[in-house]
């Protein structure tokens, strides 16, 4: 309940709509509760005494009450819809904004499919709780209170029936809610699993087709879909139990009232009109109780969704800017001082251990190592995508934790190992690097990344549509566009995380030549190919998260066994400078 109460703080400007809707529901209920009293007068005074004028006058009053109830009901629907959908929009906006502040460590704790469900399905549940549950939540207690007061006023003897029925209904509601509360949480988790399978299949659809695994994926989807169906059946089978219980109690109460009321009419203690009006109040009160029970069920489901949404909003962000953050990075010098890192505090081993490395401003450094040697992990500490567990990482002579995060990441351009392009045109994607870049600047970056040669052939050039995730370009073309986008940032530190692996060696050589012309930029190149780092000022060889050796190409080729092994495995038949021997 605490989570739900907290989320209502996001109602913001829609509180007025909610308050007005509440008032309109109370007014609507009051108009409806007057109608049975007027109906009693029509029967007892108009019909029984054959007074046509009374029938007409009272009938008009009933019509006016019904019309006013209709108008207030329609106005309520307008304000309730505005409040609920406005509330949902603000919650989704708050969740999305919070996710944007997450560090990689925060995102690692949530599955992507779960975050999507929490921003869509869970928020929709909360919206429906307001839009569909707000009216009965206010109307139910209002009509219950008015109905009981008016029914006691009309016939205290018959009203005793309420005192018998109310505890029965309360016990039924308690048992249903207690059983169903944990089931709603399981329902949302089943939805998470379904979304996860769908997301994985659609993301990897090319691999599925290439390996002819369509039937396997269908079977996997069938499994999670059946699990969701079974959980839903179990949940809602329990939820609907309150309906027959309430109907049974309501009809038993009506039969009991008709029997008692009939005897009272025969005894002259009650009129037909009063009994008819009393039955109307019985139906109103019972319906109100049913509304309240449905609200409790809806509230139970909302609590599960509110807890999941609150988990996203309350997740403490691992990486934030300090209070007096430094916003200017003087140069691109990078220093690692006894840096160790592990992804989780409880991890048994460090991914990086005791890294000491000094990269001077303007230097070009290559990083080489086998798969799993933590090359990507090392460079991700520079722009603070993660924080070092032990030791310090310095950029421009300062600890990266002293900088404003936005300023630091603007000064560090990183082309990640997994290249990502967004739906839209080439221009839209390139302007992520510099929103104010003109066409000449964009083409200059494309020429440096050797992307101009295929862009000039594409219909539209810079305005060519890349499709969803860049499906209209090849892997190598995607890499070159990502490089061009990073170059547009004009960073002080430029990191290439194996970002030329999909381009041919001739194109890679042209890209390296263009990068060599960049002045006052520190360049860090992670690569699998020796040719990618042979021309750098220094090469760092990583092995199992530790620095194994540091030196130039010739120094390492002469002294380091790991570098020698990598070199000879890739350069069979080549000379010391890597040139292929011509035989």
C-alpha cells in the first residue's frame, strides 16, 4: 500500500480532475438514491389513490433526477479518463527518465523484458485501477452509506437483513483477497518471461532463420505462453469466486425481505410502495458491496504492479556526479592506479586485478589479449560506465569520480564492441555525435571513417533510411557509421573497442591513417588483429584481467611469448613488420 500511495504523488496536475470526479460521483449517487423515494410516492399516493397529477409530477421529478445522474456520470467519465491516462503518462515518463540515469550495473539487475513490462503492462494496470476502479471506489461507499441510512429510515425491521448479510460478504471477500494477492505477482512474472522470449526471438530472427530453429522457438514460446495462460486461469478463477457468492447472498436477502415485507403488508405495517423502494435500496446496497469487493480485487492487483514500478523508481543509481563536479577535462591523459574491478561485490574473483597503466595525452595505445581477458572492461572504466572496485582511474590528471558524468562522457568517445544504430536516417544517427553539425562536417567525419564510399552510392546519401536498428547496412558499414558518429563528438579520448573487426584490412588501414591525423586526441584501440595495433605508440597485452606486458610492436615481438604467439598465428609467412612475404 505504501508503494501505491507513493505513486499517487505522480498524479501532479491531475489531482484536480480526480477531486472533481470524486465530487461528481457523490452527486450522481445522491440523485440515484432519491429515485426510489419518488417511486414510493408514485405507488402509494399516485397509483393507490388514483392521483394522475401526482404520478405526472413525481414522474417528471424522477426523469430530472435520472437525467442529472446521467450528466454527472458522463462528466465523471471525462475527468476520470483524463486523470488516469495523465497519471499513467507521468509514471511511464518517470520510469523512462529513471532508466536513463541507470549505470550499466543497475541495468544488469533488470532484464530488458521486465523493464518493458513494468513500463507498459504494470502501468496499464494502475491506469485501469483509476479509470475503472475510481468510480466504484467512491460510488460504492457513498451508495452503501446512503442506502443503509434511507433503508433504516423506511423500515428498521427489514434493515436487520443487512446486519446478517454484511458479515457473510466480508468473510468471502477476505478469503478471496488473501488467496489472490500473491497470485497477481506471479502473473506479472509470467508476463516478463513471455516478453523475454518474444524479444530474444525477434532480436535474433536472422540466427533463428539461418539455423532453421523456428520450430524450437515456437515450442519455447508455447511453453511460456501456456505458463502465462495457466497462471492467468488460476488467478482469475479465484478472482471470480466473489461474484457468485455475492449474487447468492443478494438473492437470498431479496427473498427474505419479500417474505418479511409481504407479511408486514398483510399486517398493515408496511405499504407496497415502501416495500418496492426498500427493495431498490437493497439492490443498490448489494451492488455497492459488489463494487467494493471488485475494487479490493483490483487494488490487490494494483499493489503487485505498484511494487514492480516502485522497484524501478527506487533503484539507487550506482554512478552519479559529485556535488561540486568538475566540468572541464583539460586533456586526454589516462592513468590507471592499482585498479581492480569485479562486476558484483559478491563475485569470487576480480575481472581486472591491480592494473597500473599511464597513457599520456595524444598517445595511441593498442590493447591486445585473448577472449575473456577483460579488454572491454578496462576501457569501460574510463568514461565511468562502471566504477573501479579498488584503485583510481584518472583522466586529465583527475579521478573520474570528480567529474560531471555528462562532461566526462562528452570528452570520451567510445565505439562499443556491439555497434548500435537507431531507426531513422544516416543524418539522424550521425547527429548523435554533434546535433549542430552541418553537411560538410558530417561528410568530413564519414570520409575519415571511410563511410563516404558506400553512402555516396546509397539513394538519399545522408538522408538514406537505415531501417530498424540499421538493417539496411552491412556489419562493416554499420561499424564505419558508428566510428563517424563518435568522431563528430571531437573527444579528447577516443576508444575503439574492436570496432573495425567487420571491415577489410585495406579499409581498416585507411581508417587508421585518418585517425593518425587527429591532433591532441588520445586513442585507445582494442583489437583482435595484430595489424590493428602494430603502428601504435605502445601495445598493452592483457591476460586473464592482468597486464602481462607493455611495449612497442618490436619490443614485444622480441620478448613477450603471448604477443609472439598471437603474431605468428595471424601473420604466417609475414616479416617482422607484418608485411606478407611474396613468394
